[in-house]
C-alpha cells in the first residue's frame, strides 16, 4: 500500500489569500486525486491530477480557483485561490496503486478561512 | 457509477459482529463493490472490495447477494477503534476509471 502525507496538516487563513497544499506519496502511483470534505459532509472529488499536464476538473470546480500541479509520479499540489469562508473544508489527496484497484488517502489538510 | 443506499447510522456492542448493509440495485455487471471507512479526523481507509464472490481479509468480510443488488460488510469482532463512517461505493475497476463517488455512508458507533 502507499503512504500519503500532506502539508500543512491545518491552517487558518484570511479571506482573499491563497494556500498551497502539498501531497507526497512514498511510492509511485498511477492516478492522484484531490477531494474536498466540507464540514459534516461526505467527500467530493475536485479533480484528477495528471502528471505533466493540466488537471481534469469535476463539474463545479475550475482551474482558476483550484490550480493543481503534478510534476512527477509521487508529488502533487493543490492551491486554493482567493479564499473565502466557504472554502473552509478538509482537503484530501489520494493515489491509486499500479493495478488501479484501490485508492489510498492522505490525512487531509484542515483549512479555516476567516 | 451506480448509486448506493446505506442506513445513516448504526450501533454495535463491542466484541460483537457489526453488519453494515448496502443496497446497489442498479449495479452493472462490470462494477465492483468497494468499502472504505473514515475514522474521525483521518483520511478514508480502504477496507475490502469484491465483484460477485464473498471476500474476506484481515479487516472484514464482504457478502454480496447472488443478484448483486445488495451487500453486507461484516466486522467480526468490533472494537472501539472501529467507530467510523463506512462508505459503500460501486465502480468499474480498471485504468481510467479510478474515481470514487462517496455517498453519505453509515456512521457506526461501537458501544463499550
């Protein structure tokens, strides 16, 4: 199984600012994803992070708000841009193993926007 | 991916078997049933998955009905650490379709 770490684990930010979250996997994964979990809610997929190319966003999420990079097979970043209090959520990254059957999740980044 | 229906919450006594049901009546022939759980303040954790045969691993057993329209996750000897939200997800398991669609899940509380 893959071990996934995220930095920072939590942050408190002012509205209008941006935060970049890092996701590091200890072994190569085929696919990487970013999810959002709003307070008391289930997880919602933001986008698929594609290595060396633009991410694939789900409906309701746009690149200008959530730019994503994936320079190699084990690292990805998600930026939450021009934040508002509605962006207060847990942001999680995940990766799939070489067979694509199971997905492993990071511990999440807890973001509070004031 | 097919939609799933789970009870919003369940209680189980510590040491007893926890049986978590999931309905997926619109499941397609090539869709697998996956179970994940999310312990408070952690990322989701993969538990088990199966296509049509019953599956067992070190964490749990998965029982899928013959018509595949429902399944049950069994935690044989529940402990307090099994308190979590359990998600049943159906998806096609092949490259290019690894996205997971999470429903609301079942909040399982293990009672001492």
